[in-house]
C-alpha cells in the first residue's frame, strides 16, 4: 500500500512540475510579447520583491505636456512591479504643493520638476544641498538594453551644471525631455504673405515695418482690421525671454563671456556687447513692436493671442503645440520655429535647448524604489508613450527617431530649428548654501516690464544685475555658519 501511495505521489509531483514549467514558459513568452524589452534584462515581477517599502510617492509639474503620459506610465510600473503602489500628485503649481512637505521633512520620493519651474523649488533644493546623489543610477544598466544609462543620455548633459550642479563629478538631477526653444511663428501665414523668416535683427525689425501695411492687417471675427504686432511674450512670466537672452549674448559677446555671466563674474554683465542685447529688448518695447498689453498677460493668454494672429512671433519651446492644442487660432495656423536672430548676417546662430529634470530629495522615504522608477522612465516603452501622449521627446540618444511615428508633424519639424545653429542651455553655477538670491529676479522678473515700458534704462538693468553678482560673490567667499 505504501508503494502505491509513493508511486501516486511521484506521478502527481511529476505532473505538477510539467504543468508548472509549461505555464511559466507560456507566461514568460506572454510577458515578452506584451511588455516588450522592459522584461528582457530580468523579470520585474521578481525585482519588486527586493523592495521592502512598496509605497512610492511622486510629484509632477503639470506644464505643457499631457498628464495622460504620467497616468499610464504609473499604471505600467505598478503592473510590472506587483504590490507596488504609486501615489502621484500632479499640478501646475506643484512647487507650492510640495514645499510644505519638504519643510515638514516628508518630501515626495521623486520629483518631476525642472529647476526653471516658477516657484524655485528645485533651485532651493540645489542651494540647500537637498538632492540625492544619482550617480549610481547612471552607472547601472538600463532595464531594457545592455548598456549603462549614462551612455544613453544626450552628449554633454550629465556633465553640465544643470545635472551636476556642484561640479564634483556627481549627478544630482536626471534628464527628462529635451527640445529646441526659439521663436514660434505661423508657417502658413508666412507662406501666404511670401515672408522669409528673419535671420538677423535688422530683418526682424524690417518685418515689423511691413506689418504697418494695411494689406497685412488681421481681420477679426467682426470684420474689423487690426494691425498685427511683431512680437509678444508670456508677460507676467518674463523668464521665457531667456530663449532670446542667452543665444543673443552668445552671439554678441561670445560663449566665453556667457560662461562668465553664468558664473556671476563681476563686470561680465556690464559690457558694450551685453548692452547691445539689452538695447534690443528695449527697442521691441519702446518702438512699438510689442503687442499691446503683453506685460499683463499670462502664458496661455499671450500664446492664444499670437495663434489668433495678433502677433507674428512669440518665444516658446516645442511643447507649445501640445499645451495649446485646444486653443483658438487663425485659420490654417501651422506651427513653425526658428532660432533667435543674429546681429550680423554671417554670425553663428545659437539656440537654447530645454532640459527638464527628475530628482530625488535627500530625505525621501523610499529612494531605492524611486531610483527603480527613474530607470523605468528611460525604457523605450516609456519614450514612445511620452511621444504618443505628450507630443514630446526624451533627452536620450535616438529618442527623436524612436518618437517620430507618434509626434505631430509640427512638433517633429520644430526640431529642424537645431539645424545650422549651435545648441546651448542655461548653465548657471549653483548658488552658495543658504543664499536667498534668485538671479532671475534681477535678470527678468524685476526688469523686463520696466524695460519694455520705458521706465528703466539698459544701463540701470546692467547695474542691477551686477549688484546681484557682487552679492553672490560675497556669499561665495563667506563661510556658512
């Protein structure tokens, strides 16, 4: 009787093993088919088990890109890592939401917030050395390919102060998306009028004179003729004008001088070449090239006015098409972008590139799971999803072509603005710990409206910025108590 029982047990165990192995082979093949390459370097279902804390909190700035990407990528991450739960907060005012949490010592585990975000949240964290070192993430292998993450990032990014703010060989912020920033215009209108996009500032202002002809006036919905303005910008958010400022400084003063400015070097902002750039802003405002009321408008208001034909140009990045997809516009409106104008015909042209960032607060409760989520964001599946849902491109090698099938023609063609221009990005040196200074207050927020309205001179503008540079230098040479 015992032998019969033993034989039955052996048969049963054998059948169970055959069924178990077969099922797992089928499941394994299914995972490869449904999840793509994300599973190829190891099954995340098993990887999830190494995280004792499976609660992940993330905070996302809701700007020009769709929230649908974030909803889906979070869902995919939870599916790939069973038991993991992601608590996401997404808001256009995310800095104001997160700051009290930081003060209370309970920050989110991961921030999808750029250092250019209006609240200055990330700038503050950099000054206070409140971000986690991410170097190990970029030294590790990607989840879906046999290469280190650092080798996937666009050249030169990780070494810059935008991602290695202390220049100590360590990475504290991770690249998100990348794209050109320049002058947005209506390609269809230019085609109809036979206008050529201006390459020099002289050509830019000459086009402004062309707009004085009644034949180029805009006809509104009531049949009234309205003179088009040459230019507008996001009035109450004048930081957008960095897209003209930095490329123009590189053109007029040279890259070496721009690097000195980014390092707050005394005297670097008070030169004839810098004044030439500042005088250009003053000319736009004082000589009637700026759309009426611009200084009081927010970003969506000014962008809508431009799309309706009230202004010919506005500064912005490639995200504008997605951000304004439901906004009214002039019939036949077609997005186009050009680099900023130069002062002389044969000058080298420069274009500012946008780089948003991910980061992990130093006091995050679950940094290891946050790092895993960060790596998950760099998979091909995530890159394609971001293009499909947000009409944007990750800052990764090959991402533009990988994303192409999912992008609108307008966004894809905006990347042509890189052609024939040297790419730069803002590269401000990190401020000393404890500093309360925000250089962009003097550079843009406190200066641009009075410059555009003629209530401040460019000499006063230079003095204001130089005064702030001197304060920063003093702080840099004063030991922190």
